[in-house]
């Protein structure tokens, strides 16, 4: 397995690995730990319901821009209910009384029913 490691790594990762001191790695656990420590900060984490609830439409922001930002976060959240998504979306609207009224008159049950 160790013979395949250089083949599987991208050049930048291979450069990082070969730049380590010769006495730095003594086991697979060492290389796993060092790899995670080095690359953890660059990985994209999954979002949570709380991240979605912090998205608000900014004053003067077009609805289209708000929807785009909202969906970028929503698409990074696994296992969130449609009710939570709809609720967070409506709460984040700014100065869209007509849209708020539409949601209050006939609340959607699914994201596909949203106006």
C-alpha cells in the first residue's frame, strides 16, 4: 500500500509529504494525523440549520441575490426538513411584504410549492 501513496497524491500534496523531515513519520497513524492537521483548515465543512438561520436579506439586496446566497448554504446541509428551510427563508426576507403575505395566506408544505 505504501508503494501506491506517491501515485495517488496530487503534486502539491506530494510536495508537502516530501518536505517533512525524515524522522517525522514513524507509522500510518503519524501520517494520518499530520495529513489531517495540515489539510483540515482547507476543507469545506457541512453547514447546519443554524448557518441557514443566520442568512438575512441585506437592505437593498435583490431578492435573486438573497435566494442565491440562501440556497448555497442550504445545499451544504444534510438532512434538514423542508419546514425548517421554508421557515428560515421567510424569516430572512427583508422588506418583501407582498411575499410575506403570500407565505402567510397559503403556507407551502414543500420547497417546490414556494412562490
